[in-house]
């Protein structure tokens, strides 16, 4: 019997330590993890190989997370409907609202506990825990 396909997550963050932290937690939970340094690279990667979830930082060079979300939501389906989890150190109501309006499905404030990251990734990907 074939092994079921594992959910693929694209982590978009300019901080290498954050990407590594997310990668370790998510891969330990059985996800396949890809990485991008900014929104431009993330869009290029998603156009080449769709993902099941994108986890995106807000503050990044070239294309920030909010601009990335707006661009993502303008893509044709099914890419435009890709679940997006936004992570940021910014915790103000205006920051959360800006992400929601841009198309975020969920907004979490850094630092994230690995268990919470995995739980929300499973929920957004529809993967049983």
C-alpha cells in the first residue's frame, strides 16, 4: 500500500533561525517543508510547486508579508485559496487587521511554541493530529 502524501508547507521568513526553528518542528510532525526568504521568492516557488499551507512573516525585504498575501489572493484558484498563517512580532490590532484584510487565515505573534505551530499547521492543512 502506498504511503499517503505528506502536506507541504512553505515557510517565508528572512530570518534563517526562524526558518530552521519552524522546519524542525514541522518536519518532526511529518510535514514537508520548503523555504523562501521573502514574498517574491515565495510567489515564484508557489507558481512552480503548490503547497498546502504558507507560513509567512510580516517584515521582510523585497516583498513584505502583507504585500505577498495581497499578491497571493490575486492568483487564480486554487493558489488564491491557499491557507496562510501569518507570524510576526507585531501584536497591535492594526497589524492583525491589516493581515486579515490582506487574506490571512490566522495571525500568530512570535515567538511561537512548537506545539502551537504544529497544531495550527495541522488544522489549516486538514491533517489529523
